[in-house]
């Protein structure tokens, strides 16, 4: 029995598709995209009044397994992912142990398949144990299923190591993803440098910490002609560097998070540790610059940087609590509110940022609704009004500044390999 998604508005920017149509799926593959397909013999999902989009791909999420199960497991993380419309999740390597081996890479992929929710594409550590001393075996890790290389919450330690990583990744056609931060400028910081840090009596993290590292990596990416991707970019200065590099033809891409293009550092005064992340929430001019960078195409992708932490960890004092917030279940709603409903970008552009563009960066044949393509599909109602309650979420953790926020726009169903893995209101 196939799945017939009936009477939805199908938007697939990569295929210049923007029509009301039925979509028929069989054996995990899209078979037909037409009007009035017969429902006989098929499971039917009525998508009338809803958007039928390519499945969302999160390029940056922390699923915590192995070693961090107190905060998240693969089961809970992937349940949160599909509830947020994500059909694929790129799992960052800062687990315990660090994912620096083909064996762990394969194990993550196999575990995700057994769970049967979203696909998992591991991002492997760029250096052994992410210690910044010597590179991992990029070729073996890619053969095992790694789609990119990163030391995640740590920047590549030296310019020399970054250069070696870029050359090794270029040889196999993969990107190097860097968390751009100069620890000599940011060490001990808790929030953005400025009046909020002063008011709270904690050390601030300056914009220059990110921008110095971005400058280093852009220079090296141009010198090696390799693909360099900036994780969770947060400052106007860093964005300007990406914009200039791309004009020069450099293979530089970047992602931004919903919290960074929505909230400024003032949010820390209201939400405390629930608004503490790294890079920190920046000043209002940076927030507006990120929105402008999304609108003009400088930003390539929206990623969640989903970073769950158990309540007892986030209840520590601001200077001691870990960085990070959850984001898989709120990403679409926050992005719709900040970008689409406010008319900063059209809906098709948002869909590209969450599907086709990430697929291109990680080199996977996804992010499209096309006959013969994988049936990974996100169905959402951009007008559905709801209130996000973190305690009712699927993530194991609750660390978010968006708890209690009223939104317009929600995922109604998520389809992975032709199977409905999430349906709003289905328990």
C-alpha cells in the first residue's frame, strides 16, 4: 500500500515546483506528482491547506549518545527531530567517546535505522578525540558514512591543522565545519560582551573572538580551494567576511540558528541559563545583520544547534552552567515568525534553507520533491496557532528560552522513506 498525500501545496524550490497537487509515494520513492490521483489502495493523508515540502535537514544537532544519555538519547532526539519536521539530522561528534572512528560512525547510523525515525548523518571529528593534535582518517570515516568533519565546540586548534583538514576533506569532496572561536579572546566568557555581561557581573565573549577565527579559516579555504562551512555564525562582521569571500568565488558556506536571528543578548536577563549558548546571543545590530544575510542569500542554511542538557546542569549559576539550548521542535515556528510572517523572505526561500541547501552541503540526494526521489517529506500548516510547552516536548531536556511562546505555523506530519513517522495530535 502506498501513501497518497492529497491536495497539499507542493513547494520544492530545487525543482521549481510551486503547485497544488497530490503526491504518491510507494516503496520509499516518490512515484507521481499530479492532480487528482486515485486514492484506491493507498493510505491517504489529507494535506488540504497545508504545505508539502522536501524533508528538513538539520546540519547541526547534538544527540548526546553515547555518553550523554542523561540529557538526550538517540530515541528522544530523533523523536524531537521528526516532531519538528526534520527527516535527517547531522549528529555532531562531541559524544563520549568522541566520534573519531569508523566503528562509532557506523554504529550511529545503524542505531538510527533500528529506531526508524529520522535519518542520521554523522559529522566525524576532524582531529583524534577532538584534541587538535592530529587528523582523523577522513577517508575511512567518509567510507563509514561521515558527511563532514569538525571538532564541534572546539575550533580547529591551529592554522596548520585547519589547512591539513581542508586539504584532506577536499580530496574526498567533503566540507570541514568549524566552530569559529579564538579561545584567547573568549576564555571564561558566559554571554555576549557588552552591557548585559556587565549587568550580570560575568565575563563577556567579544564578536572579535568569532571574527578572527573566521578570517583565518576563510584565508585557508581560499588557499586550498576547499569547502569550508561555518557553524552557527552569529556576528555581522563574520557575515561580511562570508559575503566578501563568496563574491571572490571561495567555497565558503555558513549556517545560522533560529535563536541567533531572533533573540538578542537582552534575552539572557529574562531567561538566564536557558538563553546561554556558544556563540552567545549577540547585540540587536548583529541579529538584524543575520536576517539581512539570510534575505540576500549569504546564509546557506538554517540549523538548530540542538544542545540538550539535563535540568540539574542548567540550574547551575550562569557562569558555570553549560552552553546550549534545544531547538528541533521549535525551529520551523521560530523561523516562520521571524522570517516569513514578517515578510523578510518568501516561504520557498525558508524551505530551501532547511532542505535543499543543507542537502547540497552534505552531498546527499535529498531536499527535493521529484519523481524518482526519496520520499522524505515535511508537511506543515503555516497558519496553525499553538503554544510550545517544553514539558510536553519529545526531547529528554527542557532547556529553551521559547517555553510558553505562542507561534503560528507547525508541522502536521513528517514522512521518512515513504512512512509517516510523526503526525500532529497522534500521541
